[in-house]
C-alpha cells in the first residue's frame, strides 16, 4: 500500500494493530477521522489517552474501574456471599446485561492455556482463594466459556477451593460448547445463571 503522506502511513499502521482491523479498514477509519471536525478527533484522542492513564483495576474483583473499589463491589444491594468467576470485563458486562445476577464477580484476566504460555500464576486465582479463606463466601459460580481452556481453568480452581467446603456451581449449558460468553444472547445467558448446577455434576 503506497502512501502519499508519512503521517497518514503512521496513523494507518497504528490503527491496523487493533484486533480485527486490517490495513484497508485502518485506512478507511483514518480518512474518515480526517473528514471530521478537528475537535471530534481531539475528543477521541483525549478520551483514549485519559483511559490508559487513569483506568484502574478494582482491588477486590479486578474489574476495570474508575476508582479503587468498583461500583459493583461497593454496592450494598449486592450479595457478597456469592462470587461469579469470569475471564474478563466483557463477561461481567454480558452477565450484568441479563439483570439476573446480584452477587459479586472475580475477573481472572484470562484462562489457563499452556499453548499460549498462560499458567495459573498469570491469573488472579490466588486472590480468589484468599477471599474464600476468609470464610465470607458461600458459593463460587464458574462462568467461563465452554472451551478446553475454560474447563481446565474451572477444574483447577475447583481443586484449589475443594478443601474449603463451599458450594461451587457452573452456569447451565444453555451456552453452546465452544462458545464465548460475551457472544451469548441475554436471555440464554440469564437462564444459564439462574439454572446453574453443582460443578461436580459437570465433570
């Protein structure tokens, strides 16, 4: 792809590094921004800069937050005795959209995947175990996607928590095997949360 401007080429190269964005799409997006009022592009650039400079991870659940303790963890209306274990913030958003779950979350930050070099120590599993050790948690819900990596992560965490004799459950398989949680429709996902089953029964 030949560029008449080095500035344009640099912008396209940066945008094309985003997931699912090729060089042609990146070029279309950059040219679109050039056609917009300058103030609009400045607002976009400023919002992204502010995001990366000021975003935080909740100290309790590791969800993305503007403050040290996120709105979900600090809400008195939530049931703190139930923790739903998810892969990332997109899964929190998907479950919240169902309006069927009123407990808290624990964001792992990924799934165990030896092929990608991701082990238990790369995730927030240790802090989840510490929460359970305190004796204030009565149920842990596994809500990872129905993939080999998801099932492996669920089983690893289950073995870590087994000695604490708390209830462990997994979302019902209304979610197709191999599907990512974030792509499930809200009704199916909501029913999967409500109809969760003991984790041992899913093995």
